């Protein structure tokens, strides 16, 4: 359950952090990962492409979320990461 005025702290890494010039941001109570992506696009409209599915990955509690349907809780650690590449 969310406290009154509860936020989720979102960690930003690599190119996302570099382009925005910040390493974290607080977002007001997103319910799912998909909603979080939309909220981030609205908060940073000049950089909205950074938060599109396919450009960035979202990790919740250090696990990559692939569907966007995962419900977020106030205790979750959430991070936006660049796509992984192999080699």
C-alpha cells in the first residue's frame, strides 16, 4: 500500500543519466511498469524516446521487467537501463 504522497525513486543509468544530467528521480505512485514509462515520458518530453519500450530496459528489484504489467510497490527499487548487448 502507498503512503499518502508516496513516491517511487527511479534510478537512471548510462546514456539515460548522461542525457538528463541526473542519476535519479522521484515519481508519484506509478501503478505498473508500463504506467511508469508513460509518466517518465511526460516528465521529460524532450527525451521521451529514452523511456520507450525497446530503447531502455526497466529493472525492478534487480530483475528485468519484460511485460510492463508488473505492479510497483513503494519498497521496490526501480531502474532504467540501456539495452544490453553481447559480444
